C-alpha cells in the first residue's frame, strides 16, 4: 500500500491480481489495473508515474506505467519477490526475494535497462521479506555515547 499527497492510495490485490487505485477522500476505488497473479509488495517512483510490484507466483517484478496503463515484467530473479524499494540515486530497484533453491536473495535491477545487475544469496536465509535503503549508517562507539550522555546532562 502506498499513499500519495493528492490522497490517492495504491493497493495490490493478492487474490484478483489487480492494482487498485483508491481515492481516500471519497473512500472509493477509482481504477483497477489488471497486473498478474499473487501481487505483493509495491514501490512507486518519485514522479508517481511508474510502480514496481512484487510477484509471489514466480521470480519476477511487474512494472506498471500509470499513463499508458501498460504492464511489463522483469523476469529471472533469484526467488519469488516479496518487497522492493527504489534506489533513486543509483537508479536501481532493490528486490527482496524468498523461496529460491539457494535460499533467500536480494536482487538489484537497473531501472533504465530493466536487467538484473546483481544478486546476493545466502543458503541460511529461506525468506527475505522486507527491504529498505539507508544512505549511510554511522555507528557510534561506546566512548561517543558516553560523551553524548555527559553533554546532555551538562545542558540540563
């Protein structure tokens, strides 16, 4: 489920294989786009023009263009896709997958070519479910935490 500022909500319907467009103000479905079987996680581009929808039926991700209402598909992922997120900076789609013969996987798809550029698998992981992107993680050392605590106490 994704919400837009203009009070539109996009929902994948797992049972019907449709992408539902819901007007939140009027509380009604305003459009249905037939996509494919077992739709799951969804990611919307920054222009709100294209959505990427995970497919639990087979190792692929659907691409829906809201202008033309055309549906395309990226196939060949390692496992059935469950969730995806767009890395706008690198222009790639990061897809969490489950159920491949190798275990869980994370696939990286080039958004321009719609080709898989890398896949990370691990036989100990059986299901990759969620995914998010962090620009840069900064880990504070124990000494840094103590200094921050002392500084906070001093300001009181």
